[in-house]
């Protein structure tokens, strides 16, 4: 028997939106824990042979997830692609194959679980209010609902790895585990992609939350211009 998400949510008296938020995060966490058990305990010493393969997969996953997330205009797709990148970061700790690396993967998993779950809950609340999953629906959210905007900001800061929230420490310790195993290239790739995604997505999300318009334009060989226009109502409020 195949049941729809809505019917399950109705039976359990849970909003379908929050059920989607849980299902967007929980299966990843359970699957990654299963991978750790199989890779570390099941394979044993033979896991050392797979370290370069896991490291390569981690690097490709980080690059793909971050680069696919940046151009997204649908907030759910953006979180989904960023989830791919987060899997890559956790694979970095797994590739290190040390007790510290595995411990940091579990710490990262917990930080990601709460950050992504919280972000999806805010997304569902905004979607019900604005009837849209587009990032444009978040324009002026700080004025309409300061608490939701603050919550979304905290969750995004954690997912992005901004100091000094949980996501920052999780990424820092993951990269440290890779450096301890002399995986310098992998740590550099992870750090650079983290900075790039934080820079571009952070500017856009901040502009949306305060109600500003952000446009990035440029011509080949002519440079790139980043223009942020703040509405008059917001500007007057700051005077």
C-alpha cells in the first residue's frame, strides 16, 4: 500500500510541510550513519584502500553541490543542492579515517540536522504565508516577521559555516581532520567553496531579508558589478 505524504501527516496530526522538512533531513542522517558503520566497522583495514576514492567523491560532491546551489531561485532547491555539498563535507571526515575524523562527522551531522530542519520549517512557514517557494518571497521578511527572519538568519549562518555558530566549528574540525591526514588539496577545495558560496549566497539572502534588490551583472573582459538597491522605506528607517 502506498500512502501520500499528506495522508500520513493527517493520520499523525502533523502538518505536511513539517513532515517534508523532517523527511528532507532524517533519511540523510540515517543513511550516513549506516555508511559509517559499513565503511569503518564492516570493511575494516581494507577501508584504507578506499581513502583516495572517498576523498575524490567528497571533493566532487562539494564542488557540485555548491555550484548548483548558487544560481537557484527556489529556496527549497537551494537547500537541497546545499545538502549535497554538506554530504561532501561529511565525506571529508570519513576520508580521513581517524577516530577524530569520524567523531567530527557525527558532530557535523548533528549541526546539519538541526540547521537544515530549522531552515525547512521557516521555509514552510513563509511558503504558507506568501504562497511561494521563490526567494523573492523573502523580500522584507525582517519587517513582516522579525522572528522568522532572525531564525532563518541563524540557521543559514550555521549551514554556511559562519563564525561562531555550530556549523562553523563542524566545518573547522572536519578540515582539521583532513589536514592531519595530509589531505591538503581536499581541505583547500572545501574551504574555498565554502567562502565562495557564503559570499555570493550571503549577499543575496541578506538583500532579500532586508527587502533590498541585488543584481550581479557584467560583460566579458569588462569586470563585474554588484548593485544593491535598498527600498526608500528601509532607508528612512535607518536615518
